C-alpha cells in the first residue's frame, strides 16, 4: 500500500511539474528531470530504492511532459 501511495504521489507531482516549457520536447526533458528528483526523494523518504524511484519518476515526468499542452 505504501508503494502505491508513493507512486501516485510521484505521478501527480510529475504531471504538475511537466508543463514547464514551450514545446513537447522541452516539457519532456524538464518533466523527466523533475520527476526523477521527486521520485528519488520520495523513495528515499519511504525506505525504497532511490534509483528505482528516480527511474519511475523520470519516466512518468517525461511522458507527462511530452503529452501535455502548455
């Protein structure tokens, strides 16, 4: 249950931060970087593996950034 909550938190933060930038490529990069940071931090705080959190958060952030419109 804790991992699902963490994943939902990371996803919601990544989608919220993914709108930075003018075009989809820029938003994908910034969303991925911010998502990776949030994912690593959330994983570290909840006792998970920061690298895994960074990978998941980065993927969600990049996808969210590429798919959203400014």
